[in-house]
C-alpha cells in the first residue's frame, strides 16, 4: 500500500512538526501554509493574519503502520481543538485548528472522529474539516525547527511540553 498524505493545523507548525516527527509510520512532516487567498505566501504575510492561510504540517504516513484514527488521536491530544484561533500564547487566524483532507475517506473519518470525540469528552470541538486546495511549503528555516533549535526559549517553553505529553500518552506509537 502506498503512503497517504494529510494536512493538519493545530497551532504553531513548529510544535506540530516536532510531535509528528516522533510517530511510527510517519514518513515525512513538512511545515507550510494552506487555506488562504494568495499564492506562495511568506511567513511574514501569514503571521499578519490577513492572508487566510493557516500554519499547517503536511504529513506523509504509511497506513500499514499508522491508521488515520491513531493519527487523529495524537493530533487532538497535542493541541486544544476547542480553542478558536488560539493555541497557548499563539493567537490569530493562522493558528486555526483544521484538518485538510486529500482523499474523500479522510474527510469522512475526520468528521466521524470529531463527532465521537465530542460525545465521549462532552466538549465542543471547533476543528474545521476542509478539502485541501493547495499546500505551500514554509521557508527553509522553519523545516526541522525544533530539532535545530531545542535550546531556544520558545522550544523549551512550548514545544518540549507538547512532546512530553505525547510521549507520556502515546509512548508505544513513537519511533
């Protein structure tokens, strides 16, 4: 079976990238932008909150190793799907919680997962589910950000706690 691709936005793409790079069955993770109105946006443009783009990660995964529902479990554990356009100290429409699907079955699985999670946890999830139109890779300095900057304050205060949370909750799923 060939690898599949899904695009997830759950706040800062540095955090999301770092978490999914640890997961067995994830073949690649690339930070970027999706959902907006302009072609080839820059980080500065997206950060303004005026382009409609969202910070996302493009995840290529092996469905023989990692089921989509398990990927969703990790995604919903590593960010707050009940918070509109805000994750921790990061606020603005570029931090929208979203799943961009690339295949029809992903859309249905995402909608079913959200519905079941809302009922089980008795919460209102604001995560949007939308078809991917175009993904734009982020600039090179955003690639592998956490791996290249583990001692920077943002990484210590924001990314490392998310990694520890996922390690504690999904240790068996990690590489």
